[in-house]
C-alpha cells in the first residue's frame, strides 16, 4: 500500500486588518527559507480565520484556509520553538503561527524551524500527516 503524501502547512499569526500582500509575502519567504515543496494548507487561530487578508492569501495560494481552536493550539505548546511575550499577553499562547502549523499538520506534525516575523505577521512551516 502506498504511503500517503505529507501535508505541508503554513501557520500564520497576524494583527487584525493585515493585508493579503503582507501575509502572502511572509508565507512565501518562509516557504523558500525551508525549501518546502509546496504549501497545502494555511492555518491560523479560529477567531481570525475569516479575516479578509487571511482568506485572500489562501485564495492566492490556492490552498484551504483552516481555523484552529484555542484548545487545539494550547495542546501543542510543549512542541513550539518560539515563545513571544507579546503574543502570550495578547492570546495566552506563546506562538500562534507555530501552534497553528502544528495543529493543522496533524498528530505527527513537526516544525521545519522557528517562525519568521515581520511587523504585522508571523509564519511557521510544519509538515505532517494531516488532520
């Protein structure tokens, strides 16, 4: 039996009102840095999953947009590489981008490296077997 192909996820954290251009630029930078074959899913925290910039980025990348619950994000905090005090103060979590990437990558997900950050966006890439 053929082994299923891995799922590659770009997890993003961003400030409300962030444009698709800003999100897409950092996703593409992280994608190139980690030499990922492709991006299959774009993930973030559930309460921001319907933000226009996030949805437009998913459309531009031709990938599914995924919102992850706070409980799911919290369940992977022991596997995160980055701990942001600012993000922790705002959300109670150490890194939205890394946590979202891991959650959407599935039970066997792993980060390809620490998240990248710009002024309004963070992005982490994870690979796994899917949700």
